[in-house]
């Protein structure tokens, strides 16, 4: 999809896209909504964000897009609804949009890495050529992320991670950190969450994990490091963990 957008996003279509995402703060909300409806998940949103940045889109806007694209998917929402109920599913969507917009505001004044500023697709480049370049640049980093997370999960049993999800304020943040080393697709973690949801785990803690877990993970972090560099990648990870934890705590305080 990112290769297709890179090839097609030019001329009048590019002008229309730039008009929609005009780099104002309201575009953070628009980008979050766009990310929520596109058929993307986890690290696959990073190449699309890469394209958006190469076309001059503000970094805060693309960060909000990455979060919403990974944390809100039709399949994920359906699984949440079927296993955790209507209330949690609706709260997941709303909280994910809040997380995406909040992170977008944090990154709004950050400068895009230099190599985005003059990078563009040559007019003669085809979809397959662009796809090959993106696969060549990003897939090694994403693959390494999957291998490392799988290796870590071999030594960290799921039972220990589930046991850690106790009623403790710091657990709202630790739950997101644990996600980095879980070698599971975000949607595959929803049944895992449902197995502890009936044992008195606070809704806010469950929600914190639901909205932040899809947005971080070693494959995602590897792709972020490759595209944006260490400083932005670390700021993104810590931003998701801290904001996700705060949102979860506020949900439990309010409810």
C-alpha cells in the first residue's frame, strides 16, 4: 500500500492530499481518523508514514497516523467486542484516538529527518521498483525485530507476563513495556488479555494494554529506527508507553 501511495501521490492527487493534511493541528485528528480506517497493522503503517513525510507532511501528523493505524483495526475491534464486550470495544477506539492525537501534538514541532526533505519518487519509477526499494530498506529491520522478540519470548513465559498484570499503578506502564518482547500479532494478544480480564484486572489496565500494545513491539521499533533514527524512535516508544499508562489510569479514576 505504501508503494502504491508513493507512486500515485503526485499531481492533482498530491495537491488534494496536502490540502486535507495541511500541517495544521486539526490535521492530527484527520490523520488519526485516516489511520483508523486504512487496512494497516503494526509496523506496516511506518512505510506509509514515510511516504507522507517525503511529501512534506508534518511529523506530528504522521506519528498520530502510525498510532491509530496500528491500534485501531476492524479485526482487532471485532475481537475486542466478541471477547471483552461492547463497552471495552468502544473505549478502545476512543482511547486509541486520544493516544494518537496526544502523541501527534508532542511531535508537532519536531523537525523531520533531513533525508525526507529532498527525497521524492522519480517520475519513471514503477510500483514494483518502489515496492522493491521499500522492502529492501525496511524488511531486514522488521525481520530482525521479530527474531529478537521471538527469542525473548522463549525465556519469558506468558504466565509470568499475565501474573505481572496486577492491580498496581506502575503496571499500567509495565504492561506496555512487556509488549515489546511478546512475539505475538496484536490481534492474537486479545484472547490472551481476555483470559485475565475476568479475574478482577481493572478496565483501565486492560485498555492501556489494548491501545499501546499494537503501537510498539520490536518489529515496529526496528522500522522506526530505520526510518526516523534513534532519537525519534525512542521518543515515540516512551510517548506511547507513558500516554497509554496515563489514559488507563484516568479511565479507572473516572469509572
